[in-house]
């Protein structure tokens, strides 16, 4: 039923347990880890030369990422994770004192803390929407209307996830961006879960989004510590890093000139002394996607999600929301209370015949069990997981 990708992960995948928590950190194809390790070893042989040669290569990686996202390389900046990328974006916003930041109760805790920190630093107010209406089977336009009904005269920023980590619901981002633009509200998007599970098109679908940050170490299968920020060109002249370094002065070192395509991309370069082996590993990741094709990988992820959902539904288990909705859930999430006898050892299900690892995100109101299979998961693994989980109902 599924294309078998197991051979492309077998070198580093631990098959002693079934990993259904790719939504936290995905597994890399073996070729990605091999390249990352080789680059780390190569760098150590001549660190000075390795650092000096890194900047041109990083720009090439940024260009490949731009192609994957259908945007311009000069609109992007690379960071180790979404939290750091969003710090650059949120903390750099120039907002009048007394302005309001609007967000939801479904947001990731670290991102909420960024917003709180910004509000405290800038004498701003932070207000939360409780968007339980998203669990209903509603249209994209209805969802946007209900979100925008919460906007006040003071609202200057709406910060929201593209796909919520705790329930998997995907926001109709194109429609929301258009609604925010009409009201002159800046839309800041936490896209931690979207790259690699959704085909993102910034130049077409998201051209009215203001700011976006996405992880590459979840569904995209990139090395741990790889992520990006994207800033709409209309805001780039007002956006800069939250620190000073080599590229924040007029005299950027000549070795970093590859990033001088625009002042924005130059300012945002992560120009500290370090090994860039994690980012170099992205080259093998892009090769993997190019070899198999975007549509194939997206479809194979979807097939595994659907298979797991239908298998559990046959056992009487219904997710918080299905993918079969105009405002769908892209991650498979269940009320933890549906599993009457479940116990955990960390993220492993205890007292099961087979060891299964799941996600336990924190969501207001209802404790959630999150299942996030990826292409390295085999049909046999999913069948076993269905048996384990259904025995706990």
C-alpha cells in the first residue's frame, strides 16, 4: 500500500520502537546524516578555511530553499529553529506603546513567551482568542471571520500558527492574510509544522502574509537545528537582527558578499564563527526531495496519516478533527481520556507488547495524544501501533 522508504533511513533509525512523534523532531534520511557528519569532520581538518568558504555555500543553500518555497532567496534568513527566527521577527517589530498583540490559546508555549516578552519590553498588551470553533466543520471564510471578530481598534499584530502543534488544525492562511491586510494588522505566522507536510508557495499563496518562520527539522526531514524566517519585501527595510555582528555594519567582510543581494539578506546573515555542518546537511535533504518528488512525499505522509486514522476509527477512536474538512487537521490528535488504561514512561506507552512513542502536547482544556507518522514508518509499524492503542480503549 505504501512506498517503502525504510532502506533510506535504516542506518540511523532505531527499530526497537515505533516512532509516531515525528511532529517533535523528524528523522533524517541516512544520506543527510552522512553528509552532516562528513562536513563536520572536514571542517575540523581546517577550521579557518572551512569558515571562510562557508558563506558562499550557505547562500546556495538559501537559494535551494527559496526554490522549494517558491520565493526569493533574499526574502529568507536561516536560523537553528523557529523560536530564534520568531524572536528576530517579533522583537524587531516597531509598535507604538499601547498597541495590542492578538494571539490564540492554541499557540506553542515558547512562542507565547516571546509575545509576553515583547509586550513587557514595549509596553504593549497581549490578548488571547479561544478558537474552539475551529474544531467544528466550518468553511475557511467562516473560520477567518470568527478569528477577525476578535480584532480590536488597538490590535496591530496577529500572531498565529499555520498548523497548531497541539491539535494539528491548519489555519486558512491565504484568506487570513488577506483579511489582516485589509485592516492593516501585521500577520506573524509560526509555521513550525508546515514545511514538508504542506506545499508552501510564498510568491503566490502567501504574498499578503507579513512574517513567517518554519522548521526544517520536522516534516522536511532536515538536520536538527535548521529553520528559516521569511519577511515580506514590504517590511524588509524595517527588519533587522536583534544583535550586532559582522553584517550589521556598512563594512561587511568580503567573504560574506554573497549575501549582499539585498541589504536585508546581508543584515540577517547568521555570521558568527561556527560549524555549519547542520545547514550543509540540507543539501542532501534537497537532493532527497528532488529525487522522490514533492508530490510523492506529501502523498505518502498523507497515506500514513489516513491509514492510522481509519485503523483507529474502526476500533471506535475518533480524532479531535479529521483531515477531511475545509479547515483540516494535518496532525492526528486524540483526547487522552479516550485511552482509558494508557500509562506512559516519558513519551513511550507503558505495558504494551511493542514499544510505541507518541507526542503529548499541552493544549488548553483537554489533554491530547498526538500521532505523527512519517515516510520512514512502515505499514507493519502502523498496524502494530493500531493494535497497541486500540487495546487501551
